[in-house]
């Protein structure tokens, strides 16, 4: 299962994310409706649980603050993959998209 077109972050949308390993991208929605990459991550067990953790304050405090402060909202997309593949895809997407939260981590 994959969902590679970003969708608005809502409870219902997160519940549609798979409970399997994979990669996800969080996007900031701009004032004109565009998207800016915020964060690329991966989960070894459940994309759904990992997405939920970003908004519950239990993962990456700096990113949580930025996500909650975004006036125009947040979107996300995911790609289900085996953990070994997901790590490679995550690395590729970080290099390609250069999201602020990942770049500041390195």
C-alpha cells in the first residue's frame, strides 16, 4: 500500500496510514497552497503510530512545536516498505528534498 500524494493531516487521514514499516514525509502547507518539506522519517513497525507521535509531543520536540505553529496546516504522504528498504528511501528523500528538520539534525 502506498500513498505518495500529500494529503492534509487529519485524524481520519492518519488512521488510513498503514500499521507497517515505511517512509513518510511531513509537508508544511504554504499560504498559497503549495508544499514545503518539513521532515522525512521512517518507521520500523507502524507508519500510523509514528505519524501520531509527531503530533502528540512524544517525538522530536522542535518539530512538534513547528508543526503546531503552522497556520496553513500540514500534509503528509507515505510509502510502505520493508525496514531495510525504508531506511534507504528515507536517506534518498532527505538528500533530494532537504527538509529543514532533517538538515538541522545533521
